[in-house]
């Protein structure tokens, strides 16, 4: 969604473009970025082309001559006379590609899914204060601006609910359906996409809806492939294209930077990699590797042996689309 600049005649807009200075490097939101610029757009060529089009538009549109593109197609001169700002830096492309920018919440404990849901609640609550927003736990109290953003509309806490219901031991949510049902319990419509694709993800984002997803996270907060041993939730906020590559814009409960920017292909590999977890040890035996926790009463993940439970069916390639009640989701199946 590129930004539109003023509707002055193109000839007037061309001069500052030609005089504009460009820096040797461009900002990036990727951690540990290389010294050489990631942005490889050829600015000199783009500026010259903009000036050329603007000049041609001014000469021909005012003289009654039909303006044609190189392939012979007629150009609407009035459209050419209204220049459109083309994103040229990484920061500009992130801004243009943002579809549903959510507020940050920093998680406490193994509660990434609940904090992801909380960020989506904050997004909708900021749009309309009648939409509910809920704290994850009482530990969040006193952490406004870090662990939560908006004053809660309920005294009930998400962590208490999912524990009492039998979904979790400490806040972990290895079943996307349980997280979607939690959103429904707190007053939202939640649709779950099974065997989702990147195209499904783009459709949700194009509607202005944030998308909750799970993936394997590396030690910098980016997508990795650990077979599900580092399963983590994030919220995808938008996407953009750069140098022939598509990128996703994400936030998750680690914080650490304003937005995470990932190659869509890396994320696609990562959310397909969710196979197993060793969090529960042998599922169903009533014992936990961490004796501080109790096995959830509704735990029904398949036993893969060697102290591992399967999560591919319950977590891999899932999208949770959460919208206010009364608003239509793009797709998926509603979870009540």
C-alpha cells in the first residue's frame, strides 16, 4: 500500500527527486545486518525514469498528443501527472507492507501463544474500545507498556483459564485449536486454518487482520528448523517484496526489536518443521520432566516414543484468525 504524495503537476515534483541526496546505506530491522546494504534498488535509474516520465507527461499531455507506453498501450496522462511514491528503503517497504500493526507485549514464562493472542486483542481494542482485552496473568500488573498495553476489560486472566480448562501446564499451547477456543471464550470470533499455505496468510493480512501462527524459533527470534523442539508463536502483521524475494513482518513475545522481518520462504520451512516436543516427556503418564508442573488434564498429543509427543497435527501450518464478534473472518473454520 504505497504512500501517495501531493497531486502537484509531475514537472514540479520531478526536481526535488533529482536533487535528493541518498545515503550509502539503508536502515534495516534485521538483527546483525551485514555492512553492505540489503537494499539493492538502483535509485539513480529510478529517479531518472521518474523525471523522464514526468517530463514526457508535461510535454505531451498539454499538447494534445496521445501518450503511449513502450508496448504501445495508451497512458492516461492524468494518472501520470499524479506521482506515486515508490518505497525505496527497507523502512519504507516495511511501512508500505504493514497490514495490521499490533502493539507489543513482552511474555513472561512459556506463554508465547497467550501473549500473541493478547497483542491481537490490543489491536482490536485500540480500533474499538468495546472489543475486549485481557491480561495473561496477575504478573502483568504493573507492567503496562511492556507486558500489556490497554487496561483489561475483564478480571479473568488467560493463564488461569487455560490451566483450569486443562489445556496447559505452564502456559504452553501445543494445540492451535485450544488457543483459538481461548480467544472465543474471551469474546472474539476465532477461525482456525488447517494445512494453511502462505497464500492463506496473505489473504488474512490483505483483509487487515493479524494472523497468529506457530513456528520453530532460533536463538535470535527468527525462523529455524528444530523439528518442533523450539515451537513458538508469533503474529504476522504484513508482507512486502524486495529484490524478487517476499518478506513477512512479525512480532512475538520476545520483543527485542520493533518488528521482525523474515523471508517468507524461511518461515514456510519453519512452520512445516513442527513435528514433536519433549516438554511433556511421555504424554499421558502423568509425569512431567519439570516436577514443578502437572500434566494437563486434556493432553491428548500422540506418543512418538523417546519422551516425545507429536505436534505436527495440532500445531504445524496453522493460522488462527481472530476478529471481533460480528465481523467476518476471511476463511478457516470457526472454533467455539
